[in-house]
């Protein structure tokens, strides 16, 4: 039986780490190659498991090798530390997702919260705290940018003093966070440039991106492989990138050969520049590579998904 991380945590926490649950979970988690075990910094967000008492969640997380429970507030950090866990991204001062730094009316409240929270985070040995732009509520991108910069400047002075990084999360306003101001990378980058602080970063995952790209190419090893999880769709880069808005993806199905991959990509993009469609360009690149490398390992590792 295969079991994913979320199922593992819930199973273990829900059964108080019963001897029946542990062997099955350990077998699943030990499937990693030996050189990777203990070298991957997995974490889980507490809000995803809000129905589980925090101590049980921490105990289960430690048992399956997680390193962090994220998005905890200052009253919860000690519980994570009790089980040898950190909080890689913590709450320090927060008014929620919808009321953030784009709204000047909450700047004073936010500054008070971060003024108190950042020193506490530093004392607890935490390096990163999260912040949000909040919803636009009719503001233009330009005005929202100005408001966020104005509100964050005094916060970042405190962050710099305590060597803590403040990260603003980007969320997808077109899918599941309607009207959120910081909703695409270009806007976030402009905010970084405007603030000019090493203590300010951007935070997001693929699902939160707005990626209306015509084509995304991931030419690394096995980028098209997915995990099959019970009761869910295939989990992998494919699902995340399509959710973010990519029209088509080119991904690899196994560990690719460096030299043949370079030649494949050169040929593929040359065909695109000549006006060929994506599927035609891919086919011609495969035929060209097959003449030089007869074995399919070299010329057939890539798959095109989406609009050809």
C-alpha cells in the first residue's frame, strides 16, 4: 500500500503513533535512495492539519522525517522545538490574507505585530517570517505597490536588525484567491526592487503562480514523472504547471543524457523559429536525433502535454 505524506501524518497522529501504523509508513518513506534519506528538508503547514492537536502533529512529523512545521505563531514554536522541529516559515505579525500591506489602514497594526514578533522569531532561532499584500479592493497595481512598500519599510528595518527575512507570499487571484494584490511574479519583483532590502523575499509554489506561458520546457531528469496517490489525481510538476496556466509542457520521462538532450533542444528550438508547431518541431527533433543516436533512450525521452 502506498501512502503519501499528508495521509501518513493524519494516520500517525490519529492513531497516536500506533504500532500498526508505523511499519507501513516507515516502509513508504524509506523508499528514497540511501543518499537522499535525511537530506531532504520536507515540511508541512499546520493549517492543513487543523483538526489534529499540534503536539500529535509534531510527534507524527518527527517520526516520518519532516524537518519543519510551517506557519506557526509564537505561542506554538516551542511545541515544534520540543520534537526537534523548526518552523521554516513563521507567523510574526498578521491580519490575514485579505488585509495586508496594500491597505494603509492596517499598517499601524501590522508594524506593531512585526515589531513584537520579529525579535521573538530571532530569539527562537527562526530565520523567516511570512507577510501578505492583502486584497486589492479596487487599488491599481501601482498604488498597491506604493502602499506595500510604505508599510514594509519600517518592518524591514527591524528584520535587518535581527537578521530575519520577511517573505511575501504570491497567490493566484484568477483561481482560488480572488482579488489578491500580489498575484504575479513581475509585481513581486518590482516590490523587491523598490524596497531594495536583502531581508525581503518572495514566497510561492507552482500552484500559486500565474503562468500563462504558451510552452514550458523542463529538460532535466524525469521531470514528467508523477506520484500516484490514493483518492487523488497524479501529483507532480505536470499538474502544478497546468493549474498555474501553462498551455503546454515538454517534460522528460526518464533520466536524460546531457549531450543528446542539448542537441535535441537546439534542434527543437530551431524548428520552432522556422515556424513549425510544437508537436511538429518535437517530431523533427526526434528524427534528427535518431540518426545520430539510434537507441530510444537518447531521442525519445521527452513528452509534449497540452496544446501542440
